[in-house]
């Protein structure tokens, strides 16, 4: 950790980390946040190097917003499997069937898919982003659960959903898990991520992005919370609220998020690689939908 501090200073580098990163990575980061917050932070930095501790689409977003900066992703194998569930050929086919539809790409998509989209969104602002669109037909990729959640608030648009899911939120967090935790801790409030299954969302007190949960836990008078998202968020929640209790679904781990380790961050800072690069055309085309999303701002 000391080495990382020295190297960061020597290279004028900043470390951005997602809320699901390993505790030691969160501890050495200059900034820890959710997808939307990290995208905003990436536009504000004056550092020459951005070391991005998160999955690939997050590092790509930082690069798209900072084409002149060096973005280093300590492990290029740290990819979001849900982002890889949508491919250009199939999306082109769907668009050809709905030529008047706007394409809304959750940020959990590759840069190539963002480049095809009209606007991006995150779990914080999907409802606000879709409501804001003029078009009556919307293709929403790739997360079906986030799309279904968004649909609950929008009745005047035909929202066409893609069959993508997050393996962590969809398969590892079940209604029974939440109900069992509630039986053990009846006083606890239930916070869940909108990537969860609809029946999990139905039993929640709060449905929100990871930063939305951080803010809610801070403001709430409640002292205990069941956390229906990737378990890594509980480290930040406990660190910021030592007097409160947080109960995760223990098996809800995103193994891709955990691929970034201290060793890999040291290597990145010493060698200033692996650098993330994208074709110029993709960088330019993907920027507009991300900027539109940022203009809409947070919805939680
Ligand atoms: P947040 O933007 O809410 O942090 O979500 C990102 C993510 O990958 C959830 O699985
Ligand atoms: Fe992707 Fe799910 Fe991991 Fe988030 S938790 S990065 S959506 S696989």
C-alpha cells in the first residue's frame, strides 16, 4: 500500500475503484463509487494516468470520456459477463425490426454497443433516461431485470427488452435468501439492486444503485440493513457507518470484480500498463450517448 502511494504520486496517477472491489483496493483508491459517479469522476481528474479498478466497461467509459489520458485497467480479464451478452449483429437485427426505436444501453455494455446507442443509463437513472426520450419505442440492452424494473414506472412507451442478466444478481440472490435474512434480522431494512429478479425487488424497502444504497444507509435512522447486491458493497457500508449492521447474501460475489488485486495495481503503476485503448471511431461514437446520460444526472 505504501508503494502504491509513492508510485501514484510519482506518476501523477489517480485510482478509481468500484464499490464491489476488494476491501484493500477500496482502501488505496482515491475515489470509490458506482458506475455513474466513477464516470463523472473520470471527467474531473487532472491526473495523467487513471488506474481503473473495476470491470472492463467501466474502464472503457473512463477512456471514452478522456481520450487523451492514459487509462490503465490492471486486469483486462476483469470483464462484466452481462456486458458480453449483447453483440452487434443481433442488436442490428433487432433495430432493423424496430427502425423507429431508440436504443438505450445500460453502461454495462461494451464500447462497440454504446457506439450504436442513442443514450446510456446506469442503475441510478434508467427510469429518468427512458422517460426523457421522445420516441415511443425503446430497445433496452442488455439487462432484462433493470429493463423490467424501469418498465414499472413507464407506461406510455413500448420497451423491448434484451434477454441479458447479471449472473451475480439474477442467479445468486433469490427471494428466499432475502426472506431468510429478514427472519434472522426482522429489524433490518431491505435494500436491493435493480439487477435483481422482480420477485426480489417486490420484497425490498429500497431499490437503488450501489451509491443510492450508500446514501440511504447514511441517512436512514435504521440500524440494520439487508443488502441485496454484490457483497463487496458491505465493506464500504460498514466503513462509513461503523455503528450500523449490514447483512449481505454471502454467496453474491462477482468474481470478475475481484480479479483486481494489490499486486496488479503495483504492476500497473510501475509499468504504466496494461493500457486500455479503443478504436478512434468507437471512442467518438460512444461518447455522445454517455454524455447524454450524464446530462440527465442521478435518479436516486
Ligand atoms: P452500480 O452502478 O449501481 O454500482 O452497478 C454496477 C454494477 O455492475 C452492478 O452489478
Ligand atoms: Fe457485471 Fe453483475 Fe459483476 Fe455487475 S455484478 S459487474 S453486472 S457481472
